[in-house]
């Protein structure tokens, strides 16, 4: 995955206001330039060190101060939660 795509994902998350974000898989693809693997349709992939943690986009989310709250495989989206202390100040 190109560094530019990871920066786009990180910048997108940095620009969000609020404590949660529902991020469709397709939007992740648009931002990063990479399709999530088919395994991402399984909730287990997002907590498996060989899955989500190995996908470079996970590090972009974490570095922007977000973690996975829940996965909605049928809707093909992930709900992210902003880590405490990382909320933007207006």
C-alpha cells in the first residue's frame, strides 16, 4: 500500500469531529487505494493479529487516535472509536 493512501486515511480520520465514525470498507478503499481482503467481512479478522493488525491501514487508524469498536460485516463497514484524549479541540 502506498504511503500516500495511508496518509489520506489518517488525514480523513484526523479531520473528523466526534467520538465515533462508521467507515464503509469501500471508503477505506477509496482513501488507501487498496481493497480490504475478503477476510475483512469476518469480525474475527479485525481482532486477529494476522489480519487487521497486519493490514497497513490499521496503523494509520491507530496513529490518528482511533480503534475498532465494532464490525458490521453484512453492511461492510467498521465503526471506529476515538481514543480518549485524541478528540480535536475547537
